[in-house]
C-alpha cells in the first residue's frame, strides 16, 4: 500500500501519548475488488502517492498475488489509466501508443486500468491484442474503488454515465513509483502519451 512519508512526532514532556492505539495501516479490512480478465484481481485501496512511494498490494482470486511483492520481483512496471474501454482516444491513440512504442519491451509488466466491467475489458484486450502476444494486462475496476483511493476519478456522468478514471500513466521502478503523468483535463491525450512518458 502507498504509505505516507509523514510520521507523528514523539510527544513532548507535557503531552503524554494518547491511549488510543495507532490506526490500522489499511483503511478497510475488506478490500475492493479489482478485476482482470481471466484472473480476477483485488487491490488494496491506496491514495495517489508522490513519486518514490511504494505500490499498492493486490491479491488474485485463484492464487494470491501481492502487487507490492510483484513490483519487488521485477525491475519496472507501467500502469496506464484510461477513462473508457473502446473509446476512440483510448483505442486508437493512448493504449496502442504504448503497445507499439519501441521501449515497451523494457517494461516487465504493463497494465491498463479502467472503470469498466471485466467482460468489457476482456473484449477490449482481445481487440487491441488479438494474438495475445503483447503481454499487456487489462484490469477492470468495475466500482471505481481502486481508482477513487488513488484520487484519480472524475465525474464523467455527461458522457460515460458515472465516475471514471482520469487518463494517466504511472511508471514504477524497483517497487517505487518513479513518475505519474495525469491529464489535466482528465480525458485528453497529451502528457500521458507514450512519447511524452517514454520519449519519442
């Protein structure tokens, strides 16, 4: 889970420590479902971290997986957040830009996250990578709980019928978030494009 770098200062001589125990490191005991086609996946909620902070944990409903541990096992990861599967910008520009980028092979894991259901994400993944050879994972966050805890949702009711994920790209190296590029207008294709994040 992303943990804050801030720590409480020890109490002074005139301020004894409170009797209340410290809060649990996770805000909920039951964590929201964060699904991926073929292998539903859960991710503990976490707020969007500044660069350098750790990654959220996760588990898999068949074989348990901890994404923080996975991040420690690989040199780097790339998470791409999109407002909607099958939308023109997501399907024609944003995700294909990473799939076709010459540096994509440098990432040991690439995942695409959207506030859509698992069936939509499965179909979208098969459309963008019909042969299944690109190694891209398409994650469904159907209720948006994971994205909300990252503080990366926006009100897309006018177009999408509810809250959706902002468009972003998160680079993780050796278990630490190196950078996050979030589109300032939520849905545009500028700072989060592959050529901006990975270079031309």
